C-alpha cells in the first residue's frame, strides 16, 4: 500500500513528461488560428472531421489536432491530479486531526506523568530528609553509645581490679579458715580422746562410788540392826 506522498511523487513525475510532450508539440506546431476555450467541443469536432475526411487534412491540421488532444489530455490529467490532491489533502487533514487529538492525549498523559514524577520527586526528597535525620540521630546515638561504652570499660576495669583484690583476700581468708578448721579439728580430736579417758575415769569412779555406797549401806544396816531389836523389846516391856 503506497502512502499519499508516494502517489504525489509518481503523479508529479508523470505530469512533466506529458507537459513536455505538449510543449514540444506546441513548438513544432505552426502558427495558426487561436485555440478555442471549449477544448472538448473542438476535440469532438476535429475528431469527427478527422475520421470522416482524413485524406482532406494536411500536416498542419493534423499537428493542430494532435496538440489540442494533448492539451485536453493534459487538462484531464491536471483535473484528475487536482482531485487526487484534494482527496489526499482531505486524508491528510483527517490524519492531522487524529494526530492533533493523539497529541493532546499524549500531552495530557505527559502532564499526568510529569505531575506523578513531581510527586515522586517530592516524596523522594521527603524520604531523603527523613533518612538524613535518621542518620544524624544514629551518629549522635553512636557517639553517645561510644562514650557510654568507654565509661563502662573503665568501670569494668575498676570492678575487675576490685574483684581480683577481693578474690585474693577471699583466698587468704579461705586458707586461714581452712587452717583454723584443721587446728580446731585436731583440737576436737584431742578433746574427744580426753573426753573418752575422762568418761572411762568417771565410769570407774562411779562404779567405785557405787561399791562404796553399797558397802556403807550394808555396814550401816548391820550396825543398826541390834539396836533396833533391843529398842523394840524395851518398848514392849514398858507398858506392862
């Protein structure tokens, strides 16, 4: 399918050839009477007379008839070309109207896109501002945390030294405690042995005491028995 511009080119390429043929015929045509304005009537008249009385026409008349026919054909071609150009102009106007409509739609789309882009740029700017603020806050927090970490490290060193000192003191106290415990256990063992000896002595003394008490009781009983029997007899005799 050829575009209207290609049709125009083909017609414009074809038209000068016809015009040049007509000009050449006009140059070769001898001077004669003026050409009538109504070329179609002249053509019909000349053609009828030419076909009826061909043998009666001379060379000049034949050239004149040929020139008139060439002019008529050129006019027809011009009219056809004009009509074609009018059609192409109408088609081009319609195409231009569609392009203008598409251009308006595209301009609207471009405006909407530009508006969206501006909104996105504004959102991006706001987000970048928030990110910058967050980074600034993070740097401040990091600086504060670094200072606090240094303080905690110093405090940790102090606490570790104190712990080491307390641990050393505790080890000394534990060693001293273990030593005292050993001494007390040794003393306790000695006391238990002494207690066992004292217990044995106490048992021996208690047995000896018990024996002596029994001996004394037995002696006392034996010594008091005669005196008791005599006193009883004396008591029985006195009432009589």
